[in-house]
């Protein structure tokens, strides 16, 4: 195959990949191969967060403290902890936005999360349709696939007129 044809095919194949989903998100997208245990264990209680949302040291502490996982005992057998820890370390966030370890290793306390959600009024997090800032799927329709782009947002039920106005500003 000549060089021109190879370059044309490469350019065409790259044009089929959504740029925001694959590259610009800087690790916020869920890796293509997710261990079944991650979905079974972690996503049974909350969103299966893309590992790129936290730096490696945060994931290390999260996995080392599963017996007291944000007020819940989320203990797993040693083999599963080892498997998931290795996967999380491999796919942890390394880009600038995630290099800072957030307070209590909470994604919702990270500087980038707070900046992206600065217009969300605190009362909106307590709506029955939202429950907490950790419930990404309340607003992000692609959260279960690790997509948090602004193009696929939905307004959660129960917002006041003031909250709706802040949402669209």
C-alpha cells in the first residue's frame, strides 16, 4: 500500500472517532477494557467512575481503605482488590487537571470538578432526583460510559426556576 493511501485511510479512520470522547477528555473516558469486577463491585453502589478522574495515589488510598469506604464497608477479597488496584493504577489520571489529589480523595471535591460545577446551586445536589454530587447520571446521560461532555446534559427533575436559570447561564 502506498504512503498516500495509508495516510488517507488513517485520516479517514480518525475522523470517525469523536474527538471529545477519545482525546480531549484527557482520561475522563472509561477505558475500553473494564474488569467485570469493577462493574459488579463498584458500580453496584455508585457510578463506575473512569479511573482517569483521580490520580494514582488517590486510587491507592481508596482501594486501601475499602473497609471504611466513605462511611461504608466495601471490603473485597484480596485477589479482587489486587486486580482492581492494578487496573486503576494503570488508568489513573496523569494529566494536569487531575495531578492534584483532591481532599479525602473525593472526585466531587477536586478543583476541576468544583470549577466545572460552580454554577450548580448547593440545594440542587440534595434534590430527590440528584441526591448528591456523586450521582453523575442525574445530569450526564453518558455517565455510565464515562462520557461527561456538556453536549449530553439533562436538567434533573425538581429544579427551581432560579436553579434552571443558573443551569442555562
